[in-house]
C-alpha cells in the first residue's frame, strides 16, 4: 500500500495523534506510543500514528539516502502490535514540508477530529520546523485540543534514537542495538542467485537483496536467527550471517549479505528471509588461502553452535 496524501486520510473520527518516522519502533518510540494510547483513552478517542514516507531528510536534502532499521511494512506491523488503533504512512513531499503547522493539522480533517497530539520537546514539523511543542500547544489551545508533552526516554545517559541505534550497528554492536530496540536488529531480504562460492566451500549461503535501504552492521560474521515463511523455516532458526566484501577473493567491493542456515538444506531462491542479528562472532578478515578461509568458517560454525548451546 502506497503512502497516503494528507487529503486521503480515512475516516477515523476523534483521535490523539503522534507524528514521525518511527524507524525501528524502538524503546523511545514505544514510550511515546504508550503516552499516545493513554491520552487517547482519557479522551475517548482513537490512537493514531502518522508515519512520514519517505524519510523527511531525503526530501530536505535531495540525494541523501537514510538507512532504515526496518522495512516500511514491518514498521507499520510493529506500531499496530504496540496497541495503536491506527498506523498509516503519509507521503512526505515538498508540499507537506512547506505547510505551516496549523495548516497541516487542520488538513487532517475531516478524517481525523483532533483531540490531542503527543510530542517530545525536541520534535518539530512543518515549514522551517516551526511546528514546535510550544507552537503546537498554542494551536491546540485555539482549536480546543491538547498538545501532550512527552519527555524522551533516556538510557545510559542519552536519549534513545534511531540514529543512535544505527551508530551502534555501524560499530558491530548488535547487542547494544537490540537493547535500545527492545528487539534484535532485523533485515528482510529476498534470496537471489550469486556465484555459489559458498556452496563450493561447503557452506551454501543465501545471498540477500533488499527492497529498502537496509541499515547494515559493521562488516563481519554474526550469529543470526532466521525465518523463511515460504519454506516453513523458523522463526528463530539459527544461522551464520556474513556482511562483507569477500576480500579473500578480491571481489568488486560491494557489500554482500549472505546467510548460512545451520542444519537445513533446501532451495531458498526467491524466498523472503527475515534475519535477526543476535551477536557478532568476528570482524571480516582476508585470508591467504581458500583453505585458511574454510578452516575459519568451520571455527565460526563451532562458535555459533556453542553460543546457541547446540
């Protein structure tokens, strides 16, 4: 389903709304969502998340691609799982970007009858980011609805944010990212044909292609958990996940994501894999021979099995 224009919002009625990108649906987002649900219940209204798509940074700075912690469809699924009555994608373009906040909020009608909007003190939207907490509070007072301030969730001395989680992933710190997400970091990709080099080495891997700009972890080998619904695999099936450029073979420098399912054999081509990253085994290395690489891969498998207790 494509993102809605502001004039395409379905009929919802009285609602308390929260706005954002919600990439990762991390602990900080869940904190705001809970406040939104609570405020909606107090006002006998629906709780609604409006998810801007594409990422506003990609519109404000043309050419910029923001890596995503979750594919868009999973973001919406997880927002619903958090108990919101409605979660919908709204198209973010120059028209929406240039709206004054009062015009944007009025434009949510007639589908949404605002009873409130939840915001953190550092959030803002609209023309020149003029839709600050203070300004939206003024607009609400004029129009008879509330702006509910929600303090950001702070863990280990810093607010939980999508950018903080991406930074942890870029360092290979998947367990730190998981703590901030309250879920393992996830990749969703489709299995495509590769050069079958892994099969030649005795480790047949599934090569993944992504339909979204996935936030990849640092180059290395990871223990993962995989689900392949189309092949009745998982969820939680253990796997080795390689994120790298295969320096031993002097390949073209493209970062590849390859998944080796432990104790499973079959055809995965064209299947969609959900890969959760559990822990990092090691960084990517260049080996002097194929034999040395195979020996290390065997050690990786032994270590992965040790970690899963198998």
